[in-house]
């Protein structure tokens, strides 16, 4: 089965697509608990492969940004305390990873989420972002799940 990493709006953390249920997706948390639950059609579910960050020249896929972060952090958990960092510290940190990011369209909350997601993926042992977050066929995540 294609391993797809998902973000679900309104729910913390990241999720791995496990299978499809009747009118829902079955997802599993990436943390140590590995809790399984349904994600319904009313939930806003997005694959990390479909997320990009704004730059001055356009958009950069999230996997490329995560690879830059991995290089900066030497494939270890980020020691940056994003929860307590000021707006300026967050901007400076992202500038080290993605120097040409769009300062008007990338918000501090986006930078915090980036570092949080990076740490979750590293803890889960998913550090090959090109493989884990490779774009797949289909316009919608449910289309991709059917292509096993």
C-alpha cells in the first residue's frame, strides 16, 4: 500500500493512511501511540505531498523544504524551540532553510508547523522525504488510495 502522510485540519500531529473504510479513510497517528481512527469526508485531509511553501519565485514542495531542514539539523530532531521563539527568531530560522521564502505569505504559525512536522517525521523514522512525500497520481487522496 502506498504510504501517505496526512495532515487533518483541526487535529494535532500527522497521520499515516492505513486503508479506506466505508465513507472514510482509516488513519494512524505517527506518534508512539499509533492510534487508529477514521477521517471522514467532512474532515479537511491533505497529503503532505500536496503542500508547498511560498517563495519569491513561486512555490517549493514541502519535501524540498524538509530536506533542507534535515540537512541543517543533520537528520536529527530540531533543537530549535519553535514554541517559545519570537516572530523574528522564527523568520531567521526559516531563512536559514529557505532563504527566499515569501515573508508576506508565510506566517509564524506555518514555520512552527513545519518544525513540528519535521520532528514528528524524524521521530517516526521517516527521514527520506523524497520517498515518503513523493507526489502520486490522482487529484484527490482517495483516488491515490485506490491505486494500490
